[in-house]
C-alpha cells in the first residue's frame, strides 16, 4: 500500500537560515530541510552552525514540524574524520533524518548515528524500483527520487517498494543529471557537487567566430534547435492530485537560497492545495488564487518538468527571461502596537498611502492602504527605508511573520 493511501502527503520546505525556518513553519510546512555550514549542496546560503542547528530542531519540534539535515556532498579523502565528528554532533542534536548522497557517508551514518533515519538525496539519481529496493534493504527510510522520472515511473516504484518517496514539486531546475553538473567546476572552479555552484547555466551566452574577435552574436532558437542550458522553473500547483496518487510521501519545495517572500508564497499555496484535496478529493478544484500567487513571484517561466513526459516538457528558457514580481515585498510583521498599529521590519522602501497586500498564513490575501507611518520615536514619516523598523497604520489585522507586499 502506498504512503498516500495511509497518511497525508508531507509538505517539505527549505530553510536556509533561522528566519526562513520561522517563515516555513508559520506558513504551514510539515517538515523543513536545512544544513550546517559544511557538507551540504547549498554552502553559499547562510545555513546553520551546530548550536544554531540545535536551536532550530527545538523550535521546529515545538511547532510539530520535522527537521531533516542535509549532509549530501560527495566527500573527499581528507574530510572523512571531520564528517564522522559532524555526524556525532548530529546525533546529539537528534534531527528527524539526515539527507545523504555519498555511500561512504551513508555507511558512517549507519555506524555512528544508527537511530537517526537516512533520507537518500536526489544526487544519488534513483531511477528504478530495483535501485530503490537496494537502498531500502540497506536501511534507507526515504528516497528523494531522480528528477528525470515521470509520475507513471514513480508510481511503479511506490508499487514495488515500502521505502518513502520524496519528489520536488516547485522551484528551479538544473540542466544536469539528477543535479550532477560539472559546468560550474570547469568555468569557475566552484564545484556544484560540493555546494558551491555558480549557476553558469543561468548566464547569457553569445557566439564568437574565430576570425572575427570581438563580434558577439547572441544565441537564439530556430527551427533546428537551440544551444542554451537554462530551464524554466518547476511548478506542479495544478497537479497536486496526480502527485499524491502516484504514492509520493513528501512534496519538496526547492530554494534554500531563495528569500522569505518566495518561501512564504510557495508554502502557502501548496499548503492550501494539499489541504483542499484531502478535505474533498472528489470535489477538488484548482483555485485561480494559487496560480495567481505563484505568478507573482519572480520566475523563469513555469513548466511541469519530466512528470508528464520527456525533456521537451521541461521547456528551455531560451532567452533567460525572468518574470519579475509586480508585487514587491516591503515588510515583515513584528507585532501589534495599539488598536491599529502594526510594527514591521522594512525590506523595501515603503510610502505613506501605499496600497499593500497582506500575506497571512491561514487566510486569503487581504488588500489595505497605509494611512500613516511612524518611526520608533513617534515621528510621522512620508516613507520608510529598508532596514528600519516602523509602525504602520492599516485597517486589517496581522500576525507575527505575516508579510506585506506593495501593489
């Protein structure tokens, strides 16, 4: 019996630092994945120290949210003792799972922290049920399945195995094989498989003919094809029932390096969609508000990845176009002051008279107008600068960690 038939599918969100952890929890994630400052594939995000990891696990568990710690690099000889020491520390912190790709790290984890479940990273490119059974027999609890698979293939895997299956539901996609890419290594000497990817697949490229130096010709698509690496972003908000029915245990959102506005919006819409499906599977409908919310975020255009077919479904973003948000994130709610005052931390310049929308965790988006802005000394302001803390006056109620965006 597949996991989706026995319990509700999990919504798994990224947490690149403590603020993002708070936002993921606030907007309804069932679990988060995060990492120490070493040994994960997003070493350029802020991440956590060991002491911060301990606080993060305590905070999440207090809210009923699970924590999975990524240790998913492919390690080198000189790192083996340090990794063993790190795993010992993770044992003291006691997360709900550790995410691993390297078989050597997997063996160490089974020996050093046998009580902590292991989740297999997508970097291990599990593409068939025989491989899934191999890892299941070795004691892996969950497999983040290869991104190249269709939902039909995933359903065949969940039908043959008891191991939990996790799959990406939203976010950026690599033009690589299960995230394994050498482009960054060759071009910038920053190895993507060790958490240092420079994302050269997103750069804009031109062609130079050998005998015409200095004459740059842009790469464009024609009827014969294209030579650009850049993929559109994955978005499966219109296909939640299909994802659940395939037997997937956990729907994973990409983006430990993304900002809190992205995280809040994506977690909110997928939380609402998942809950709506379980409340009434037969009467489930796709809400326009989910699609509109996803469209508000900066993105490279959306696609359904490989879930419904081959590489043609990924739809390359040939011009590296980025759809910028027309609803800029302007502030995070810190609390209430008086009957109508809302204290916020300003993230982008905010003006008195601005119309804003309030992104609450468990309510529809609300529209309001800022009637006044007051600084910490009680002075009325015409505008507030990024980084400042001010009180704004609006008619709507807000909660701690709600976000405000200008319309």
